[in-house]
């Protein structure tokens, strides 16, 4: 018993040091591998829907394929994303076991990034247009849009954030702008039945393709 007492006393006589966080606590604070399970329902999945409006669901099967490349994942039971970020998943690419690995993007950029994957909104140009046979290239960046198009709004916000000077034309309110767009589209052999359409130095881009736009700019 005396020996045990001495041993216990010896353990208690060393210099005091602050406790080190356990490996479990560190991984909980900064999760490295977080996944969405196939068919998992205790989540909120946010995706870019029609006209650039965002929608929520807990069923990944209800998300259109063209909106599945970047989906925000809010875990109702699970680790929060690091401050200032949100969990996202590419539901088009699964791990070998069928799960989807979550990554993070800045919270304020999620909508721009989701819509900037080539999203666009269907539109009908006014009837009876007489597109000009030739439209001079002024070298300006022109955005053909509508007021209700959410993708257009995110595109303009992106250009504003980048400090890019541009001219916005509403193809529903401005008949001349609609005719101009129709003429440019015809010359390029593309359809002018969706917005936004961006003219960068004579190069037309249909939809908000963020990666391609950065190359053009």
C-alpha cells in the first residue's frame, strides 16, 4: 500500500501543463471528410431552379440534372461547415461507395457559383422583329436580359463585383435591343430563346457560364 501511495504521489508532482485537445475534439471542430449518403433525408438541399430561383428539397431525386452539379447541403444532424462557408456537393459525381463528398464554398458566393455553371432562363422575343442584317461591333460588353431573370441578376452582380463596365439591355422592354440580339444570334448561328446573352467584343455567350466568361474577360 505504501508503494502505491508513493507512486500516486510521484504522478502528481510533475509540472502542470495545459491539457492538449484530443484528436476527436480537433476533428469535430474542423471536419475533413463529410459525406451525403444516398437517399439521406435529414438534410436540406438547395439548388438553382427555373429562372434562377433557388428551391429547397430533402430528396435528391427531385433535383434536375442540370442543377445537380452544385447543390448546397444543410445537414440537420451533422457538423456545421466552417464559419463563412456552406457545404456543397456535386450530385453528378459519386464516390465508389455511392456517397457524395461535401466540400465548402464561401456562403456569399454559393448562388453565383451555382448559377454560373451555364444556367439560363427561357425567353420569347417579341413577334414581328426585323433583325438587322449587320450589327457593328462597338467593342462594348453588352448583356441582353429581362427584369425577372434571376440568372441575369446574378450575372450583373458578378460583373459589378469584378468592376467590369457593361451595357445592359432588356429584350422585353426594348424592341430595338431584341432586334439587335436576334440579328447577332442569326449571324452566329445560335438560338436567341434564352437569357442572359453576353456579347464580349463580338463573341456571344448564352447563359451565365462563369468559367468561360472569365476567359473572355
